[in-house]
C-alpha cells in the first residue's frame, strides 16, 4: 500500500528542504517537522487499548491508548536519524533499532555495517522503517529483509520517507507488497548517480556535514 501525505503544511517544509540555500539548522528543523506530519499519518491505524482515568473533578473518564512500548523505530543511517525525534514525540516509549547501510558506488547495492534491531522483532506490534529518501529502493529492500529475518512479518512494517521515485516504490512493492509506504512526495526521476531529481541532494550530508 502506498500513501502520499498531501498535507498543505507539508509543502512549507518540502520547500525549505529542497532549497539549496537552506543551512543545516533550518534543514534539520524542516525535516523534523515534516517527519512529525508523516508520523501522524503513519500511526493513524495503530491499535489502541481501552482504559480509564480519574479527572480532577473526581470522575472516571474512558480513554484509549497506544502501547508505544511495543513499537520499534528502525532508522536507516544516516538520514533516517532525522525522523527519529519526530516519531518519539508521538511514541515516547518506542524502542529504536539502528540499521546502517552504505551504497557500493560501483554496483549501487546496499551493504550492511550496523544492525541493532532486536532478534525478537516479531514481538513488536509495528516496525517503522525511517529513511527520508526512497531512490533505487535497494537500501529499503535490504532493511526490510533484515527486519524480516529477525521474525517481523512484512505486514507489520511501514516504510516512511519524505521523497520517493517510482523506481524505488515499485521495487519495494514488488518484493514486499504487504509493506506500507508513506511519503510526502513522488519526484519524477533519478540522475546517473541515483540521486532523486529534483529532490534535495544528499539528505545525510545536509543533516550532518554541510
């Protein structure tokens, strides 16, 4: 399933992220705020359990609550870290398992250098894979394979990105049709270096280096 988050305020942050004049502080703030909009959309179908609280008037009121301690966030490094705080604002008890991937510039294949996803990933109600850029889809597929190998079925996974292209979407959906994809925008193409065009450049560099 593919969901494009067509929220009017999201456009404000996409504009800031695309602008080559945006400096590191503004880029981080815009990505975090866009991430919060995406997080609200991505979590809208989480199961909530019923309970009660006592108000200051001494009256019991019914309430519903998501068991966020049973949620796993899996940012794909480096750029996926830019969405972690956005999701933790909504799900403060969520666990975080990092997935470190780098792209072989000769083959464009994704290679793993870090994996802190728990071996019992099937014990989580939902896993959110976080990566602002869904380009070729190689890194996303690799990350999904890694989480699936830890026991989590694809239907419990949601891939959250800001920018995507059809090539990456198609690869993920072909390999893992049960994985839900949430994105803010679909850009038209990749360049010869597999960067999203028009995109925003290298999200990891703009978050941490430039």
